[in-house]
C-alpha cells in the first residue's frame, strides 16, 4: 500500500500534469492534439527520458506507445525491467512535426521548444527524484548532461548529474527503426545491451534499498 508521502508525490505529479495539459509556452501546442506528459509512479527509481512524442503518442496522449515504444517494451522486457514500475517521459511534451504523408513527419524539437518545455521536465525530476536516469537519444542526454555531451563517444557509460546519481545515455529506439537493414540488428543489439546495463543497476539499487 502507498505511504502518505508517496500519495503526496503522486498528487503533486498529477497537479503538474494538469497544468501542463493547458501549456501554450511554445508554438507546438497549436499543431499538437494534446500534451503528452510523463507516465509512471512518482516513487519510480528509474526515469527514462526520450525526445518528443510521435504520431501515436500525440493521438493517445501517452509517451512511447508507437513503434519506438514497442521496441522499448521489448528492450525493457529483456532487461528485466517492469514498465509499470518506471517513469517514462520526454524532453518536449507536444509533437514536433511537419506536413507530409498521412500522419505528418516527425521532426526534432528546436532549441527554443526544448527550452520552453524545460520547466515541465524539471518538475517531473524534482518530484520523482529518480536514482537512475536513462537518456534515450542525444537530445535527452544533452538536456541532462550538458551541451558538450557526445552520444557517439559517451553512450553506454555511467555518469552522474545534478538530477540523478546514475545516468546512462543510449540511442533513441526510433533511431534503431530508421537504420538500413544491414545495420539495424547491430544498432538494436547496442540499444538492448544499454537497457540491460540500466536493468542491472536498477536491480543492484533495489537490493541495496531492501
Ligand atoms: S511543447 Fe512543452 S512548452 Fe511547448 S506548448 Fe507543449 S508543453 Fe508547452
């Protein structure tokens, strides 16, 4: 059963979620269906942070529910991580996209959009206070670890930051999906291996806390 402190944190998170639902701090709200806020318990030891919602996320209002989300689910399952126990969110809460095709085309968030959305992720981090942060992609990694972070050189290494003692950055699952067939398996294996590192760290910290 949840303790009173945990209930207070879940309530605080719910309040921030309600406020973010009406956010108009950058132009993305005008082209998005809805704010896609983070999901998971406020007491989560692990927070995964991606880039921004895609088409399915925009439609359903949930992070990581499209093709990239399914790949993430596979990686979490193989790493022994229960998605119900972790907090999953993005650096930007509305979908950045441009017209094209049936669903529009995702585009990376611009720096002004990332900056405008920063307070929401800051509040999620302040309430959840995760022990481990997994950054999915360079945008999340630079948000947490600073502009000088280089995913090509520092991916898969344990680092620390002001927001969490254990931070590991890996590739975004969408990046795996857009790889040509001859390199997709290698990329997928890298992503899965990094998620296993996160799973091992989570198990280690849970044992210590027990
Ligand atoms: S992307 Fe973030 S800052 Fe921009 S409108 Fe949506 S919630 Fe607000």
